């Protein structure tokens, strides 16, 4: 009898209508993924990208938003198999741009998920990443202007050479503003490890 009561209770519980939990957090691994790219931790990048690829989709998304989600999953797949730090930067930029594409398609105002840096050049790079996530044309233009004014610390010849190489790569970017910003974020975050070293 006790076993039968338990079965009835389980059956009743399973047949009850389930409340809608509302909007679910999705792609919450983006912040930690950004940190892993900066650190050059390829094993963590691959693991976080795998979990990012399994992020909860947005409900009732438009066709443009759905395409942006497919782009995000493609970028996450790319991050799972990277071989070089520069590829990690490119993959992170592609993920951020796909987020921005969805946010724009869905009319979502989103504040971004990566944290600011205490260094002036780090803050500007972070703003560029946020601008890609938001996908707003005005923010993209402002981020590009901000990258042109990036300052680097006086830290000897290796840093000066690295900074000059980064500046040259940023100036060589061509195309529409969103394309240039995606390229800039890819170059910048791909160069983080080369400048700061691995922890």
C-alpha cells in the first residue's frame, strides 16, 4: 500500500502543470571565457566554449535572432579547437558579435558581461568587447574611436614593440564599422597573452 501511495504521488506530481520559470540566464560562461582568453588558458577556453555552446536559447526569437544564435554556436565550436592565442581572440570577438546581433534583432538593451580593467588600455578593450555584445551602431563607432586613443604603459622595449605591432594591426583593419570592431577585438584579445604572459 505504501508503495502504491508513492507511485500515485509521483504520478500526480508529474502530471501537475509546471510553472513557467520566466527568462533563463543564457550564455553565462561568456565572462569566464573572456578571462580564459586573456590568460591564454586553452584547456579552460575549450571547456567554457563547450558549455557556452550549450547555453539556454532565447525563447520566441526572431529569424535574425535565431541566425545570431547559430553564429554564436559556430564561434563556440571554433573556440573548442583553437591552436593559437590569436585564434582565441578571433573566436571571442565572433561570440561577442553574435551576441550583439541577437540583442539588436530582439531589441534588447544589454549591459555586457565582462568586467572592467584598472588599466586604461584594458578599459578601452573592454568597452570594445561590450560594444560588440550590444551591437548598437553608435557604440561600435565610439569603441573604434576609443581604440585609436589606447595608451600603453612605459615598460621597456618588449612592451613597446608589442604595442606598436598591435597599433599597426588595428590601423590595417578595413570594412564596415562592425567588421572592423570585430577584427579589432580579435586582434586585441589575441595579443593579451603575448604581452602579459601566461599565469
